[in-house]
C-alpha cells in the first residue's frame, strides 16, 4: 500500500526542484506543510527525515528546513572541475579537497586538465556543452590573457551551468564569480618583510602569463615605492607556461640559470613566484656557489611541501588548510541555490623559516 509520507516525498521533491529554479532556499514550516497537503505532523516529519537522509534538505534547530541545492534526480547533480595542471606541486591536494567537499555535498564530480592551454580548454568545454554539468569550478588558462573561449563559457551558462573560477578569472568574461588569492597584498607583504630585514636590492621572478604573477609583481614593486626605495625593472625576470612545463617534465632550469647570470651582484634577496620556482632556484644558486640565506635571501608563495623539503626551509606565504577549495565549493553551492554570492579574495599569512637573513649595514 502506497504510504502517505511517500506520496508527500514526491510532492516535496517537485517543490524542491521548483524552489531551486526560483532561488528559494527554505521549505515551508511543518505546520504549513500539514495544512497544504492535508497530512499529519508525523507524516511530515517522516518525509522530511527521508529528504534529509537523501541530502536534499538540512534542518536548522528552531529555524526550519532548508534546501541544499541538490536536485532530486541525482544524475543531474554533476560538477566538473577544470585544472591547469596535474603535477605533484599543489594540485593533487587541491583536487583532493575539491572532490572531497563536492562529494560530501552529494555532487558527482568529473575532472579535466587543460595544461594551461586555451586550445585544450576549448576541447573540454565543447565536450561539456554536449552534456552540461550543473556546476563548473574552473582554473583559467593563462589568466593574464583574455580567453578566446568566452563564447563557450557563455553557451554553458545559457544551458544552465553555474561557473566559479579560482586562482583568477578572465578579463573579457564579466561578470564572473571567482575565488582568488590576494596576490597584490602578498607581493607587498614579502617585499615589506625583506625591506624590514634591511634588503634594498631585491630581485623577483614571476610567471608572465598568469594574473597571479602580474599581481604579485605589482605588490612587490609597490612595497619598494612606499618604502622610498627606487625600483629597478632589470631586477625582475619573467617565465612562461612553456618554461615551467619544461622544468616540471625535464628539469630544464635554463631560465633560472639565465636569471642568476643576469642578477646584479648587489642583489641580496629574491621574491619567487611560488615554492616550486624557489626550490629549483636554490639548487641553481648552489651550483654558482651562492648560498641561501648567507648570500641571498629567498621568499615565495604557497607554503607547499616543497617549502619544507627545500634546504634551507623556505619562508613562504600560506592559506588556511582547504581554504581555496572550501571557498570555491561554498560559492558554487550558493549559486546553485539561486543565491547571489560575492566573489572572494583570500588573504595570505606569513610562515617564516630560515631562508632569509637580516642584511648587515
């Protein structure tokens, strides 16, 4: 015999789908549901408990039942993740965090790697358009550049896919929802640290084709200007995605050795784009009999496992554990609920180790 609470579950699942489409996040109260469907409070309680077990709703004590954002048809709750890299650096941990958090929320996850290439990104987006996911968490390829794939992102949006970018967003795809690092403030913080340690001749090496590299560079230069220290762009070097890929795949460090050869002898400190660059740069410096930190201090971004493996251990900027993934998933789930979340910029905090020294004089 078909039970009343099972019939009520069917009605409520339909209501949930309609509420999500209309941006309504809360179910009516239990007493309202009793009157609306002419059932007892016991029947309502049992139906709501089942919906909670299926992760379609959650209850707040004294407040009521709220929609999670999942659709009743589980096959529709797909989220795709686009990453620029699958190397051993920070990406396995980031991907694991994203997959874990999304799975915990009840979403089916698929992962794609763009290798920071717009052509590969385009192929992936075209695949997704054929079977659009509800959500997309995407790291932009060469984020310092406008994307030629804006048309596909717009087509996905028109098909109902909500997108959250992380580590940057595309300048020609406004308005975009994103989570990004406060890289300008991070570059400023590292520059300020070295200036306080009496370093005046500070070099930097940053990634040219990502917005992270450009913002970190700008923050570093601003710290110099505000301290009244003249800036010298000859102290700054840039590398590209292609050079980084050759470093990762073939340990090709030629761009780092060139940087060292061009570095003025008066240079006493270097700000690196991230721990990966700092790790390999320290090795190259040792081949040139330049000691860290005795001859030159090194600081970087990400506080990755390489900051601990490096000799000496790296002073590096960090985020809280899972912060980027948690922020991206939070924004996406809010968006899927029909809400209007606000983009987030995550602050850095400093983890000091022994790769820097005060400069005498």
